[in-house]
C-alpha cells in the first residue's frame, strides 16, 4: 500500500466511528475515491463492480451528470428553504405531486424527511397521533418481524428485528413493540408443508399475537415487501394476502417499508405491487435520489391524513418536522432521478436484465455445492451459503463464512454484502447491462470456488 493510502486509512480509523464496523478491528478501511457507471475505484486505483449500489441506493450508478447539474442549478436558484409554518417551494411541491401520482394505491399527502429511518420514525409518531385523534389512545403497539429492518432511530430500531441492532442499545424501548416470525419458508417450512400452508401458519401466529396483546392496543405492522438487510427473504405465496386480512380484521394499519424495494428494484415501481401489499402508509428513500443526496418520503392515506389534520387543528399546530424536510436541492435531484427512470423505461430494463441475472444465478450459482438457495426479484438477489444443501443447515456463525465470502469477492473486484444466516445479497445499480451482469456472476463464482478452499468452510 502507498503511504497516501496508509495515511488515509489511519486517519479514518483515528477520526471516524464507522457504522457497522468493529472499532477495534485491524482491518484497514477501504478508501473509495471515485465512481463511474457501476464501478468504483479505491485510493490505490483498484476497480470494483459495486453490486450493492452503495447501500442498495445508487440506482443510476456513480456518474450521472444530470443529477449533479440538477443539484447545482437548484443550489444557484434556491439553495435552502424549509416547509415550516406554511412555507413551501416548487421542488417539494412537484415531488410530492409526482410521488402521489405513482403511488401503488391512492394516497393523500407526502411528508419528507432525510433517511429511511426518519421516514419510518415519522410514520410511528403519526400513527400514534392518528389513534389519539380518533379516540383510541391505547392503540399504540407496533408489529415488526424478526430479521426485518426499518431503521436505527430509537423507535425504528425497536421495530427492526435484528439482534445486532438491539444488543446493548437498550431497545426495544418498551412493550409497544412486538415481533412475529421471519417469513422464511426455506428454513421454517415444515416437512410436507406447502408455501401456502406456511403462509396460513404465519397469519395465524400474527392473529394470536394481536389477540394476546389485545386488538385495541395494536396500531400498525411494518413490512418490507422483500426483507433486505435480514438476508433478502422473499415471503411465500399468499403470505401478504393472508397477513393483510388479519390486520384489516383488527383495524391494524399496514406500513410498507419501500426504502430498498421502491423505484423499480423488484421489476415494478413498488415492491408493494410486486408482492401484493396495499399499504395505508408507505416509506421510501435510497433510489428516490439514486443515493446522490439524502431524502426520504412518507406517503399517507387520506383517511390517516384526515385524522392527523383534525388533531393538529384541535391542538393548533402539527408539532413535527425537520429542518431539512423537503430540502429543495435533494428534491430537485429526486425529480430529475424520476425523469430519468421514465426516459430510459427503467421498469422494462430491470425486468429484462433481472431475468438474465436470475437465469445466470440459477444456472451457475444455484448449482454450487455451497449455495442452498437463490432468491429475489428484479435486480434484488440473494444466496444462502449452507453447510448442507439437503438439510438447509447453515455454518456456525463463529465460522464467519459470510464475511469471508465478502472479502473474497472484494479480492476479485466485486462488492457484495453478507447478512444473517450467511445470506449474501446483491442490488446492483439498476442501469447495469446484461454483459455487466455476466461479469458480476463470473467474479462471484470465482469467489465461491475460492471459498471452498478456506478454513471457514473446511474447518
């Protein structure tokens, strides 16, 4: 390594508390310097295909000049303004209108925040506010799923169902947060049980949880259409139909967390459309700006908006908002991002290239002795590395097979991510081509072959 890179790495370790890292690790931070298309380069000049699009978000790749120009033009005309006390501005108005027009079900209004975590946190607050408005002050409990991910504010971490996000953070905060099982048929399906029967069992567990908690205490359930950070879990057939029937029966709101699945990732504008969810509230972020600037949005049904409005009128003001809610520069970038999606017909592109991706993965990765399952939709793919394909048995977590695979892929110039159960996930930029998909699969298979020779799997 050059002295420059060593200096940058040491400075990073000394000054930055990196998310999702071991602060005492001896691993040197990988210093990224530039990006172009689906590739990024580190400070040593090494090239990587970023098959995670950063953190599921750089949908248009790393060099879309139109987004830079949109940001610059907005910075020149109105670099900042807010939405407090009756103020507004054109980019925020136009973006809200655009999102409402493309929503998977009719929605009433849009609230803007800065991250998926903030959008989901706002959803929780407004759901509580709404139930106070309609005279149901006890109806406050929020249901999440084990291995689900909805953010890292105190409230959203409480809905998130991942152990690493709870340990030593003293969350969930209180008994307002419940969790039901991960809809993972691959591991949780019983011998001889069909996907549909398993979905029925999941719905019955949900109903039992609501009845145990008391239907008058349960307010909403948060659901990623496809669970992302939990290992790219695709719920079984009829799951959402049956789960939503239970939720409607007990007057429990449906919140679709589209932070990863939105804007074409699954082959439709929304994962809700792909998976058959009809949400009362919908959160989105990431690909809304192609990750170029922080921005998130919460879409709210008219019924819930009406309740919120009546309560705010009674109090005299809606006492919620962020300094940067609907910031004009990210909003302008989001509008340009959505225009580009339309111009290049991103949905058709994802369907075509995604079909090619899964053909290659099923043929070349699914048959590998270490891979138990290939799963996903559109350009969202996951693979579970297993010790035994027949029994679906995973390696012991202490073997760190997933992190080892991430490191091997990186040596081959491919960036991926490891999740619980040694699930390996990919969400490449949506503009990836079929020939680039072939390069991704080539690098992944080479890393898999290397993995077979490691102590992580040999013991």
